[in-house]
C-alpha cells in the first residue's frame, strides 16, 4: 500500500496491514554491522535464534503454518509464518476511523511517523530486577514483515507463568535469544520499517509506567543506547478521556475493559504479547475515532525515553 493512499489519522489500515503474507526481511549490511559491533562490546557467545513472525493472508479458507529457514550473521534463523482464515479478517471490516484531514479537505497526506504497536511480557513488575520474556510488535503501515514477535530468555526463573502461560521450559532453549542477542535484530527490524526522515512512534497500553521503563533498563543492561528518534505513546491516559453514556468517566480503562467496551473479539490467549498487540490495534482505531484524534495529535502526546526521570542513569 502506497503512502499516498493513507490519510493522516487513518487507522482503518489495520485491516490492510494483515492482508499480505510476510517473511522476515533483513538488510544484511546494517544487521552485520550492528551485530559485530554489539558482539565486540559484549563478548557473549552467539547462538542460533528462533524468531516468530505472524502474518495473515486473504486467501479464503486457509490456515497453515510453515517454517522458512534463513541465515543471519552466519547463523541459521528459523522463522515461522502463520496464515489465518478469511473469516477472521471479516471481523475487521466493521471498524472505522476518524479521518479529519480527508473528511474536510479531501486530501490524503503522509503519516508523520512510523507507528509500531507493541507489547511485552515479563517475569514480574520490577523494571530493575525482572526481565522481558516476550516481545511483539505490529507496524500499522502493514505490508510484508509488518509483524514481529519472539520469546526471550531472561536468564532467571519465571515465577509468574500463571499470568501469561510462559514457562521456564519454553524460554530455556538454545534457540531462544537473550535480550542482548535480540537488540541488533530488533534495531534492524525497526530500520527496515522506518520511513526516511520520520521518527518511530511506539504505542503501548501503560507504556509510560510499564513497557517503556522495561525496554530502557534492558537496553541499559546491554550497554546499548536507545535510538534518539524513538517516541512513545501511552494509550492508557488517552483512554481516561472516555466517558460513558451518562457523561461519567469510565471506572476502568484496562485493555480488557476497552476490548469489551468496543466488542473486540479475543482470538487467542490474553496476556500474550501478540494477542495484546492485536487487541490494542483495534482499540487504537476505536479510541482515536471516538476522541477524534489524528496521528499528528498522537505524536504531540508522545514522549522520549529521556523524559522518564525514574529511568535516567544515576550520576
């Protein structure tokens, strides 16, 4: 889908973003440079990585999964691609968007940022002591390689499997990367999606208090600087602007309650990263439509990692 067909503030293309079968696409030069630089500073052993990419196809009545073996940095990378049924795609067609630019001017404009909706699962709530064990992201621009997810070896015991269903045995495998091994792959994925000259806008629910601080500490432990053009949007305070039919504030704006409010179907296990990403993509469409928020207005509400005082390095 070309940028000329996308209007400012238009979130209906979640429907289109999952209309292409995708595979992992890496830019070899940059990924090698990042990886070798990172390894020289960390000096940890490289292992084969297993990364899962979810894609959806418009082929009717098809649901299949298959493996696609690729090579990254001289190591084998197994990518699993899953294709979903056409009936699941039909659920998206009732979603609408608020499109202020096109509605009043009839002119479609480019997005001011690459919008990545993401979610993490962790071993607990402490950003300093706990670790990320699953990461998932979807690029709202859609197309090939628009979704990316992976389990992560936290190198510590997981005691909260009852929350997300992720066990120690799932993580303590040789093909599950540590976060330090994931960073160059994640950076390469983002760079492959980023529009020239535009920032990256990461969107998460409770991003300011949970997701972003965890990311910051993981990057810091690995002694890797987070890119300066990454901006973050927290949909939790935005959702607090919603009111019910009586004009009263909602009693809860959790992702679960927002999903129920907007009658969004749950097609997988809750509290898994990619399922929450998919739910938030739907919620973001409904939320921005109801509050009449455009993409530039979302960007105005964004913050940088350096804006969080609790996560700044100690002097």
